[in-house]
C-alpha cells in the first residue's frame, strides 16, 4: 500500500479546497475526542492521585500515539470497519457534504455533553453521525452496511458486559491474593502499578479511537479527489503523530470534568481498585481491537469501574451518575444521528 507524505497532502489541499474543510472538521472531532473521551483512559490513576494530572496527560499523549502506531501496523481492521460502514453514494461532492455534516454533528453532541461533565463515546457518535448522514443521502437505509453495524452492536454489548464481569472478578482475586499483605506495602505497589495500567489504557485508547478517526481522514481525502471509495492507502506516520498530538491537547484543555465523573463521582476508588479497572479495560479493548470490533473507551472503562465498585456491594456505586451515563449512551445513536441527518439535508439544500 502507498503512503501519502505530508507534502503530498498539502499539495492535494491546494488542488482540492474541499479537503481543507474535511481536514479541519476531522481535526476538530479528534480534539473533542481528546477533550471528552481520552480522559477516561487516565481517569482512575489521576483520581486516586497515583500520578499528577499534568504527567498523566503527557503520558496519555505518548501512549495514545504508541497504541495507534503499533496496532495499526499489526491490524488496521477497526479503521476499515468504520470506512466500510456507510455508503454516501457515487456523487463525491454530495458525499463530502454528508461527511462534513457528520463531523459537525459529532462536535455539537460531544460539546453539549461535556457542559454537563457526562462522558460520551465519540466512537459511537462517529458511527451515529456517519449513519445519519448516509440515511439522509439515500432517504433510506440503503447506505448502511448492516454487517458492519452488527459488529458495532456486538462490540457494544460484549465489551460492556465483559468489562463489568471482569472488573468484579479481578478485584475479588486481587483482594484474596493480597489479603494478608501489609496495607502500606500493597498501597505503594499498586500506586506504581496503577501508573503502568493507566499507560496501558492510553495505549489501547490510541489503538481503538485513533484508527477510527484516521480512517475518516483518509475517507475525506478519497472523496476530495473524486473517489467514492477509499483506496489501498497506508496510514502515514505524520498523520498518526498529528492525531496523538491533537488528542493530547484536547485532554489537557477539557478533561477535568470527565476525569472527576468517571474516576471519582461514580465509585470511590483505592489504588488496587483503579489498577483492576484499568487492567480489565485494557484487556477488553485489546480483545475487541484484535477482532476488529469498534468499541467505546468510555463504555469499557465505566463498566469495568462499576464491576469493581459492585464487588464491594451495590451501595459502593453511585447509581445516579451511572444512570446519567447510560442515558447519554442510549441517546447518542438517535441524537447524534438525527443532528447529522438534519445538517446533511440542510447543506444539500443550500448547495
């Protein structure tokens, strides 16, 4: 597969001005992902004070890139699932309009949720936005790949249920293994271990979410060049670096509310509990990525934390916060999809 150099990309932007718009909007979505989704990866190690927020954000940026780079080299099936999920039709100009409408819908939806500090899934917002735009283009479900959507739904239920169950089990196992260990010694161990597990979460977040948005980037490039389908193009290194950097900036600017909601408000975590949640989440995302299932870091992490909290009894989980999160998850598909549908129709009417 051929890779596009950064100089070639700028040359394409000069030749195809519409590429500038899709690139800016995709970068905006990646930024919002860093703002509202990436903080989930480091929420537990920050909330338990295993590492300072500034160091955690730098760690997240580095390991987001590492995960994106290494997993893309091994298996880019998540990116392929996203790009094959919808068909905007053969009119590439109208397809570009639909893609832009989907990106705007994602930014609006995530920004609205962030005002209330509610963790959203930009992965599912992306899927909903693309699907809503495709439905608007065809006035039917003809533009939706039911096979790829099946992967999304399976990944959603599989990762959520697995996260909760493993969170419960792993916490109980750790408690049994360290039952007779001096508390101060075990706390020192898990404080250090939690930094490692937080890094692994950031790594897997980059592997999953980075692939999704880079796939959209390359789809926008193909449409701008008049190609209705993305060709066999390797994801370039400079684009991976750009994605990781933008995610890191987004996390540093707006991640505080999300870290508080996920790491503190839902369940009060100790070092070993935060470690358990991160290990379970990392394994869950790794498994999903290997099988090409697009999953949400938000869903995986929060379900694991709920499982960890439930291992101590259901009263240890703040179910009102959980209820807010679940409602946001449920509303993401119809809500973000509807926004994309409306904007697509509006832009096509104006155009």
